[in-house]
C-alpha cells in the first residue's frame, strides 16, 4: 500500500470515529451547533481522503496508462470525477 492510500485510510478511520461520536451526540441530544461542527470536521476528513485517493490515481494509474498508450479511459474517469465534485458545490 502506497503512502497516499495509507494516509487516506487513516483519515477514513478517523472520520469513522467522528461519525460514531456524532451519532452518540445526537442520541444524547447534544447542542445542535456542536453536532454541526463535528459533521463539518468529518466532511473535511472525507474530502481529504478523496483528494489523497485521486492523487494516487493520477500519479500511478493514469500515469502508467498514459505511458502504455491507453490513458484516454483513465483521463475520462478523472474528468467524470471532477464533474461530480463541481456539481456538489
């Protein structure tokens, strides 16, 4: 497992813990703004994880595909992901 995937995995495990904490906060009827702040923090970790995975994909999968003259499909995949990310804004 390369460095980007290790970092993404760690961020996802941390966000999993945060989400479990958020669920408990809701069950315990904690203050709404505290819950919202924790949701924002979890979203940040998910975004970080996605960026790390995309970086890994570009620097390894896409790069290797382009070297072997079949990178068009990988480039199209990246374009589709960027479109999805832009539509989420």
